[in-house]
C-alpha cells in the first residue's frame, strides 16, 4: 500500500501542537516541518542556535535533524530520543512558541526546538525501505586500483609511490607522466570541495620547495567537483580528473582484489626502498 500522507500548510501554533502530538504518539510517522525556530542543546556540550527558517525532520525511531536552508549536514541533531514531548511556552518577550523536546538517556542529552512560525508540516505513515546499501569503494581502495591501473588517470602515467610522506601529510599517489613531469595526486571519493584543492596545493608547494628544479603537476581525482573548487583549481594551475567509482569497482575490484593487493605490496616495497636509498 502507498504511504498515508497528512499535510498542513501554514498551521496555527495550536494546530501544530495537536498535529505533532497525534503523529508522535504512535511513533510510526516520519515528520517534516518547515518552520522558523531556535534550537537549544545541552548534554556533552551546550549550544544555542538563533532564530531562522529551518527544515526539521523527526524520524519514527526518534531521531531529529535540524537543517539550515543550505548545506547537506544538519546544524543540530539527536540520534534517537527516549522521550519526545510537544508543548507550548511563552518566551520572555511574550512570544508564544511550540517546543519539541527530545531527551536522550545515555548519554543524557536534551534538544529543544522552539517554533515561532510553521510554514508546512507533513506526516508520512507506512514508509518502507529494506533495500541493501552497497558502498562500492573507499578512498584507499580507489587509490589502490588507480595505483595498479594508472591508465584510468591518463595514458603513460607511471605510479612510483603510494602514500608518499611530505611535510604537511601524505600524497595519495606520486608518479611520473610520459613527458617526465612528476605528478602529485590527491583522491576524494565524494564531491571535491575547496578544502581538497587547498590540500593538493599544499602538497604541490611543499614538493616544489624541496625540489625547485623538478617539473611537477597536481591532479585532484574525484567523482565530481564543486564550482568553487574548480575555479580555485584553475587559479592554482592544478588539474581535475573525474572518476566513476561504480565503474572502477565493476571493472577491477571484484575480479582483481588479490592481484591488486599483491601489486600494492610491491609498489610500497619499491617506494620505501627508494626513499631509504636517498
């Protein structure tokens, strides 16, 4: 059966209280609110989030997430709730608000979402999701596949070292291209941000400082890149290579796992031996 949807547009605060209490009582609904609210948290630390328009999600297991209108991470959240209460409260400035109170037992944490205006509230009953989640490759697995199949980055590239140490950290892949340029490669398994670009730039600068007469390139590898990151990458004179993680998995990982691991061990041995000889 399709899920049952209950929706209210711009409910008055007393309507919102009744709506939330009714659907929270059964603990089976997914609740979504667009509202103006403040958020207070006390537990392992303490915080206060001032008034703003937010997306509030309450899941059937009692998890609460409060999102700003931008970004993918919640600004406040509670993993689960032993107690979920809804009530009204009068603020010191005589403003009436609807309070959603979430209490977590261990560790004890209290989240208070205080709503002064609601634009939309939706309750969905009967949602089902039993599908298996498959995460194709992590960054280390992507790195190992590209190290043994550098042609996926560009023809003629030869990988010399994996996790090459450099003063700010470790270069994911270090190689030489067919023109003789040294290549510094940074890998991300999610959308590359400006921080990834700055990290690559830091590695390239550190390498140039120690090897001022060596020609060097910097390549950022990721399934996608933000517009801001691409602009910064071009400004720094660095490069971007897009990869398809699912394609890499299906093409190499499932069939060549043992072979890849063996070649990685050989590359690590050669790289460390070369480092010790200098």
